[in-house]
């Protein structure tokens, strides 16, 4: 719900105030969401409450990797959701490990989405695209702007690739595993304030037998448009 870029202050006069690219304010929001979905089995969404062993996590001077594990349990289904951060890297690994301790199969999928409102201000002198982008080896680079989402929901079966929200200098993107099949989709919610626009991807269902476990993996990039 909040992510600040330490290399990018809001302006030169305030070097200690970092740009908060991911944010949740009354009139503007830009959120990262992910979770699991199942029609018949317990599954944690981005609304679910997870528990952690610590209230605060920090990358130590002696390490270049920080793992933040979170635990959710319901009716014999245990999910460990882990964010892995690396020093100096804008790429974050996101892992859902499902441990099925129930008496029946668990059948479900993972989803990852980016949700934001329209920008509050636009430049009168320089036009730059702000909106969603999807990419795979077949369609390459395809823009889906906010008006497109309002006119018609976007849906596309895709292998690999990524979905993103981009603006002039920065982007956030969910990156699928190369051979993973996903449904890419968009959602426009104009009945709330501020109106929100979502671009996402949902994997195919995976079956985890009773007593077994399996993982869902993705990568999340949040940062500047560096070549």
C-alpha cells in the first residue's frame, strides 16, 4: 500500500522526501494486489489477514537479501506468502506456498494485479502515456488506457509475459514465469471515488492433493524505467 523510491526525491529542494510511487490517499491511489482464488477451497485474497513473527523487517548490513514471510491458515489449508527483497534491486520475488493439511484436494489459482486511479495532474506542455500495458511474445507491447477499460473489459489468454502500469518515468509490473499460462484482464470501477483501474493476470488452476504442498511464484518490479 506504500512504497517509496530512495533514489528519487520528490524534488531537488527536499532530498530527504522520497517519491511514494505506491500509495493510498483519499483522492489518489496506486496499489499492488495479489492472492489466491478457489471456488471450493479456502484461499487468501488480498483482503485476508496474515500473521507475521515480527512487526518490523529491515535488511541488515550483513545481508543482501530480506525475506518477509506471512502466514494464513483456514480449515487445514496453510499458505505462507513471502516477499523477497534484494539490496539495490527494484525486482521483488513473491511466493505463495500452499500446504494442504485437509482431507481433500485443494484446487485454486493465483492472481496478481495493479490498481490505480487516474493521475491528478497532467502536463500542458508534455504528453506522456499513463495507463496499463501488457506484453508477451505474441502480441508484444500493447497499451490499454483507462478509457479502453471503461468501454470494454480486456481479456486475453497469455503465456509468460507481464502486465504493468506505466507513467512518464516509472512503472510497476507483475512478471509471470516464462511458461506459465495466465488470463490477462482489466477492471474499471467508476462507481467509487476515486475511480480505479486494474490490470491483472490470473494463473490456471493447480490441484494440490491432501497432505501435499505446492508453490505459486511471480516477480514484481516497481521502479524507474531503466534500460
